[in-house]
């Protein structure tokens, strides 16, 4: 792009998992807020396409071709004639495709070999995990906006994902009817499954945690599951002793699942997509993380307000992936205090 030329059409790349893409949403919001005339596209995976299409700050969505070939991706990018690309997490394939597509302004982290495909790089060193992933993403958008000499208003508004109250009320009523529970009861959503990117608690640990919270007979535990997670959800629901529990399998797409999460007064889960969706909805959350630096609670902090999030990791003396070392009783006590305070204030 020639110096002094204002870009009109940009594509932001975050084509990996659901949690990763959810933490990229503030980046799209920042670009659109500061350059409302800019046509903002997202390059996403098929799995996150529905969320991208629902998000108001994303004007258009391009799904990454499933064949994984850089040349086919380059053809898709070239067809749209983008002025700029911001690749939040770069790979050789995406970088090569962006360069082959002839996109004039190509911005990415200065990371490994992939950086050679970009003509603008920002040093981040994400592997050190000194700040949240969504902040690393925002830093790239800030750099882009500063080069355009735009005043960067970069406060993250909560909730990041905004929902319609009437739609959530209808979803609550539909769920209550589907599962034979009272729509007026308090709902605690627990998601014991995970996408494999981080370690999670065992079924036994989740059972001890929920039984230890002891929130009373008016609480219904909704155990949610995604693809391949139904067995674990059922095993957890069957083990619970002190509360009513139902299992809800998500089969109607991300839009409906987001509405289900929005009905919760509190969400508990491992560091995976549903936890980050709940955080983006500003639902109070309790997340369980391994100690590994690149998977830590600092790096993968949720998007809800500080008073609405709790994070638990193994102690420093434990192995970085040893989730069995987490003090479940202490976690239950803290969640109980925070949960009661949250529901009382609401």
C-alpha cells in the first residue's frame, strides 16, 4: 500500500479454535469503533463461522478452505482485493497465502519463520504469557490504527457478546420445558469437556467441587456438552449427590449455545471454548487451568469483568499439567462465597 493511502478493506485472521477466536472479538470491535468506514472481514475456521457471522463488528466472513492449501487460500484472498491483513497468530501457510494474494499491508507478530511473509511485524513474545491473549491481539490492532493516525479508543466493553434479553428469556423457557425443570430456579452451568488444548478436571473432581459448593435445593446444575463430550457430561450428572442435575447436549449451533450460556447465573469449566464464550457474555465464571506458562490463567484470561471471574491452577510445587493437585475444597469454598455475592448483587 502506498504511503498515505487509507485502507478501505481489511481481513483479520484468527482461524483456529473457538476459545482463541472468542478472545479475538475485541480486536474486531476496536478496528470498527475507530475506523467505522473500514470494511472489516474475518478469516475463520468453519467451526467458528457462526459466531463470526453473528458478531456486529465483523462485516463479512471468509471461511478458511478446509483443504489446508496455501494456494487455494491465496486465491480466496486475492479475489476480495484486501488492502490490509492482520494475522493474530501467524502460520507459514497463512503468511504465504497473504503474500501471494498481493495484499499491500501485511501485519503479524514477529514470530518464527512465518514473519518473513509480512512487511510489518510487531514483537510480542507471546510464549512468555505476561498478559492476556486478547491484549496481545489488541496490540496489533492498536499498531494498525496508530499508523492510520486514528485516535485509539481501546476500552473493552462488557459484555463483549451482547444478547437480547427477550431472546434469553425465551431460551430459558424452552430449556426448562425441554428438561422438565423450573424456569425460575437458579441455573449453574458446568462444562466438564474440553477441546484438548488444555488439561481439565476429572469427573470426580467436578463432582466434589459441585457437591462442595452446596448452593441449596433451588439450584439446578446444567451439565453442557459439545461434540464428543456427552459421555463425560452424563457421568458427571449421575455422580452428583446434593443438587438436581440435567444434561444439555449442544446440537443446534453456536448461536443457540450462546443463548444457553447466557441463561446461567454462574459458569464452571476448564480452559476451553465454552468458558471463553461465557466470559464474553460477562457471565460469572470459574475456570480451571494448568500451570504451563503458555496455557496459564494469565494468558487465557476470560473477557468478563474482574469481579466476575475466578481462576484456579495447580500450586507451584505440582507439575505444570497436574490438575489433580488443585485444592478442590478451597476452590468450592471460594466459588460459594463469590457465587452468593454475585447472585445477591444481581
